[in-house]
């Protein structure tokens, strides 16, 4: 009976078949200890010469790392085993040989591993990260679906920028047209919200930033909800509820993976409502009091975000940034027009901004002026301006980069481990 390793606990005492790969092997006299993996987990298979015979035992002694095998034996409980179970081997079949596997248990450099990313993801740590990523994505979808949001996909090819043209990847679009890879689905999502009320898009986004920091990828995934008749307070409440829900889901369902990653889960257990909320003005004063060089009107860099986050034991919301450093579509604060009704959610432990959003500019005349101020081509935004011509309403939303959320929740040093095949300034392979 073929059984997946993650389900082995329901088959104690049964004869089972595991189809997978040899992760590691050690021998002790007349016993081989084979660590097998099948994509759902890892388990130790104990092969004795007495049980399988000399020929099979000798053959197993020459198996190398990542050989594909099918093992049949009896599942039994063993409290000393990492998974709580082991298999007493009766037969072993070699399906696909592996010779000189390049990623050995010794230490390797990051470039060496990234060049072999297609193999690196087989390791226990990388599998744990990708499983947490899967849980985060499912938790996000379930959060919005349970609240009546409609998934409405937005284009990857776009005719213009959301936030300026300097970080766009151009793409030849047939003979004489240049399209761009999307930076965000937000503008189209605003149109979707005017049709469907509460929507979200979830897809790949692209930023041609020549950045080499540990927080940046050129291709990443983003979830972006948008809500008609929503103001800044509604947006902040939604973002907070989503983060609390997602972190709680990972803590509930992915303890094994968090243990593999040696993640301090007490820091994640603090992620409860309410989140502290401070204004940009307040944040600048706090940073200046700590001796940081930030001046009012400047955007926060990584050290600024880290310093703010260290003041709290859970994510912090910073709202009402200067309009001059925010996108053209942000609504100005009616009481202080030099401020935008925007919010960033900063993760604790030095992980920086994971969410950016706010209330959108619903006034046609002011939006036209902002497009002009930002030197953007009005003709490319005529469809977007139509949203203000035909039944404009207050509305808002946010975007959360999945990779930054994965890095924070997993406690990773760099976002390059948060996606199966990272794309960075100098990396387009494999």
C-alpha cells in the first residue's frame, strides 16, 4: 500500500510502501539507516541484513544521495525518531540512480546553492520554507474568500506604470508597441471594485529596481485587496485582521516546519490585535530622538523601518506620509493636504514594510492634476480616469508582498529563500 510519509501515523503496524528519494544514509555493522523523503516529509527506514539478505543489503550500502527508491516495510512508532515513526525495510527497489550529487551535507556558499536552486529546494530547510509559503498563500485566500471578496485577476502586460516609469520592465508587444510588466494590479483592481464591491488580485509583479538588498526581488507575488466605499481606517482594519489571521494559521498548522527553521515562535505569538498605529510625524520624531538622520519629508530606509519596529512587540502601522513621496493615486488628507491618506505596516524583528496601502484619490480634477505633476501620460490613464467620471466613490486597499511576509514569518535573513526560483539584479538562472 503506497503511503505518503506525512500520513504514516495512521498506518502503524501496517506494511507500507514509500516512493521517494534517499536523503541520507549511514550504516552500523549489519544495519543501514536510510533517511527517505517523498516531498511530504522525512522518515528513517531501518534495513537489516537479516531481514533483506546479503545481496540487497550490500546493494543498499552503495546507494548515493538523491537516488530514487521505492521502499516497502512495516511502519512502527519510535519516540526517538524525528517524525515519531520508522519503517523496518523488507524490500528496496532502485528507480533512478544519482551519482555525485553536488549539494552534500557540508557547508556551501550561497552562489553555489543558487546556481543549483533546482536541487537546493530538495533540502529539508528549503522544503519547510516553501511549505510555510504555501500555507501563507492559502491563509490569505481563505481570509478574503470567507469575507465575501471576489478574486479578480488583473493584467501582467500593462500600457503604463502604476508608480512611475523608472522601475518598469519593457516588453515588445508585437510590431510597434511596447508593453510593460506590471508593478501592481491595483489600478485595474480599482475598476474591479467598482463592479464587484470587494475584490482581490493575487499574482506576480515586477520591479526593475537595481537593488541588492535582502528585501528585494525583481519578480515577486503580491495580494492586493480593494474595497469600494472604504476609507483609510477601513483599510488599516482589514490589513490588521489579515496579518493576525495569516500568522495564526501558520502557527496552528506549520509547527513542524517552524521547528525545522528554528523559528522563535514566541515573537509570532505576539501578533495580535490591536496593532499600534502612529503617524508619520510621530515616527520621524521618534527616529530623530534616537539620533537617526531622517528629516521630515523623507521616505524611510531600512534602518528607519527597523528602528520604528523595534519600539513595539508586534507589527506597527505608520500612516499619513507626505504626499510628495507617495504615488499619484493617494488621496490627500482633507485636514492637511500635504499628507496622503496612506499606511505602511512594518513587521517586527527588522523585516520592514510588508504592506503598503491607503485610500485612493476619488476626485477627477485632482487626479488629473496629480497625473500631470508626476509627468505621466494622461492618454494611458483615460480608462482609469473613467472610474472618476462614472460614479466615483471613496475606496481603498493595500498590497502585501508574499515573499516579505514569508521571510518575516519564517525568520529568514534574505528573501531569496522565500520563492522557488528567485529573480534578482544579477540572477536569472536557473
